[in-house]
C-alpha cells in the first residue's frame, strides 16, 4: 500500500517559465512521490530480516528525507502558482515582513539574494509562531538544512531543472524574477495562517 499519492496542480500559463519546463518538472516531482513510496515499502520488506539487511536498511533510511522532502517541497512550489499571480495584501504577513525586514522591497531583495546561492537547493521562507518572526533559509538538495518547528510558507526551487529549458545557468536571475512575477501571494498568506 502506498503511503503517498502524487497531487495534481491546476496551473495557469506562466510568464517566463515555459509549459515544457513545468511539464518536465512535474515528472521529477512524481519521481519523489514514487521513491518515497518505494523506500517505505522496501524498508518493510527488508525489515523481515533486519540483521541480514542492516546496511541496505540504513542506507534507505538515510535517503528517505531526500525523497520525502523533495515531494513536499515541490507540492508547495507548484501550488504557489495556482490561481495566477496575486500581490501580497496588507495584513498579518505584510506586518511581519515590515517588522523583520523594514519594508516589502527589502524583504523581496533578501529572498532573491538567497535564491542566488551557488549550488542546488531551495530558498525557503518559514514562519515561527513561537517567536512571531519570519526566518529565511537555504536548503541544500531537498532536505539538508530544513528548519524544524517553524512552518514552511514559501519555497523557491533553485535546482537547475526548474529553468533549464528557459534560461542558461548564467541567467538564473531571470528565473528568480519570473518566479516572483507568477507567485500567488495568497497561497503564502494561507500557509502563514493569519
Ligand atoms: Fe524541482
């Protein structure tokens, strides 16, 4: 029995991110779902003789966060485009942004700068309800550096597969700009939860 099912997304036509790139990217997302299920199933099977299969079990367990978080990151990523682009309205999230970054423009510049981090990974924005602060993070691959506790509210995929059909790697800044042009901030506000 599968634990996880691939979600479908109702995506509008995006500006600066081609349908071809989105189509290929969705296939990669489905791969994370498939291999999350594969690891769960395989570990159950190998656990029937956990002593004999100790090495394989340990390696599968070690890779589980990569597949699982890869699945969850992409679900947030694609859902952020649903409904089409929408600006960030005044309210709780905007207030938190102004408190922590001074202005919306300064905040956006900070997010874009983090997105330009060298390497493969994600620019992440979290909200910590315990402290009332927004936290940014660069997550390596799919899973290394995720913050435990704060809620992930915005996820920008900076793996090259996100833009490989549209921009050369030296122009990934254009992809970052396109991402924010297409972002439906209402989805981010929903996850922020206030
Ligand atoms: Fe991706």
